[in-house]
């Protein structure tokens, strides 16, 4: 009976190893190509800005906001009737 359990355990190890191998070969995880961003746009009094062209700047700093500026880009999205502005930033260079 002990021999049967050893054989069954060895068979199960082979099946599990093969399953992990297949999962590794078949999975194709990729990093996203861009960043989706949506926000409510408000004026200095807190009133939502509707159907307007707004300016938006993205800045990425190293370590902290007082660190080295690594990346900066400006956008001009339009707000809609729900007062939201949307843009999609491509992180890949073409």
C-alpha cells in the first residue's frame, strides 16, 4: 500500500509540474501601454467647469516633489456635460 501512495504522489508531482509549465508558457502578461485619467474639473470657487477646454500638466519627479524632474507633459482635454475631463497618455514611444 505504501508503494501505491508513493507512485500516486510522484504522478501528482508530474501533473502539477506540467500544469505550472503550461501556465507559464501560455500566459502573456504585458504592461499597460498608457494611463487613463478622469477627473472632475473645478474652478477656484469649487464650481464644476462644463463643456470647456482646460489645461492639464503631468509631472513626474524622482523620490519627491522637490526631487529631479524626470518627465513633464501638457494636455488640453475638453470637459463634458458631466464636468469631467478625460485623456489617455501613451507610455510607449513609437
